[in-house]
C-alpha cells in the first residue's frame, strides 16, 4: 500500500479484528444459566389483555478498554494507559428468544502524536435462540479509518451452540459464521477494498450455579476466504489486501454484586498480520492488527434480565 498509509499504521501502532461493542462474556456467565431463554425471570409488563403480555428485559453496560502492544520497526510501543477506549452497549430482550443490541465506542485517551476521532464506531445487531442449545446472530458495525481516512463497515452472521458439561456450572460454547469488511478511503480508488473471512470460536465457561461468579476462556480464529484487490493486481495508489489467519485468546472473570449488577475483567491478545506489511492488516483502530487488551466493565440488567 502507499507509503503514507504504512507510516500512518505504524504511528498508531497497536490499535488494532474489528471492534466489538458486545463484550466477550458468555451468556452462561451473565446469569442466563444454560438456556437460551433471554428473559429468564417471571416478571412481565402489565397490559390490559393478559394474553398479550410480552416478557421484556433490558441491559446496559460500559467498560474501559486499554490497548497495548510491543515496539515494532518505525513505531512506538503502547503502554498500559496510552490508548483507552470507552465502550457503552444496550440490549433489549423480547420474550424468550429474541435480543436486540447496540453500542458505540469513544476514544478519550490516545498518544500525543496521533489525531484520531473521539467517536470510534457503532454497532447494531440481533440474536435469536432456537432451542436450549442453538442460536444465531447478525450484526453490522462501522467506524472511521485510521488517521481520519474515510471509514469502514463490517457485517457478521453466525450460528452458536452451547453444551452443558456439568449441571449449570460448566459449559462449552462454540460459534461458526462469516464476516465481510469493506474500506471506504477518502481518496478515490480504482478498486473496492474488501475481504471476507470464516469465523470459528470455541471456549469454556465455568459459572457458580446462582451466577454470582464466573470465568471463561475463549479461542477465536478468522480464516481469510476472499480479498480484493489481489496482490497480483493492486490498486495503483493504495495497493492490495493480503489478509492472514488471525487468532485471538481471551480470559475473563465476572463477579455478581446483586441479582442485576455484574463487574468483569477480561484480558485478551490478538495476532493479526505483520505491521511491517500493511497489506496483511487493516487501517482500523480497534482490531486492525496485533494488540493486547485489558478490559474493565460492568453489566446492569433490568426487568426480566435479572439473574
């Protein structure tokens, strides 16, 4: 890719898969036990006709997400407090099977040598449970490119499966799906920059039966399927995309303070491409290339979302 884009990525080094406004906290850890009933309490919204009562649950959450990485050629290392994302999400559970969720990211802290936008992205999605083991979700999100260079959009759809290994205490959670990402740089390009990936994720969650303590370990893989422009036929100004298999590992702990309030901590690492070769990365602040993250957050539930 063009030299200034390579230098831009090096300058913001370490800010880097696509941002997730929804946290990687398995539903078993957040009080939904082993079932896909998304509104698991007996509370209902009072209406005139009892037959029309619909179970509703609400959830809000926020976190501080610290991004770090080691020093790389032509770039500076990012220490613990150099880059901080502030994340907010909301969720509405409708009945026993449907969830609607949305979120956004802000950037309150960045290095003095960068000039990224404070607003860093937004997300909107839905999830449907089919039975006690299977569900599916779809979401779309987008945000600004690095260096305020245009924007990006991403779509993702996947199937999820949960298996209870021990009585409401140990769970195996797996996901298989696909993602599509497209870049829209400010300067004109002769070819569209886009890529698709196969998503595979698996992990274990251990949950105290009442839901007041949980821990989880998750492994995620993104396998590139198609990317354009090809390295053999690049854009004259912006080069090409050459995505590599990316791997992520996350480990988290959750503590329930009340039936409706949880605090959690998660540490994660992402391996994506090589900073020395910009074609293997994406100019995206959160998830575009190698990074380590430490996240502190909370979830507050209302109505039928109570534990």
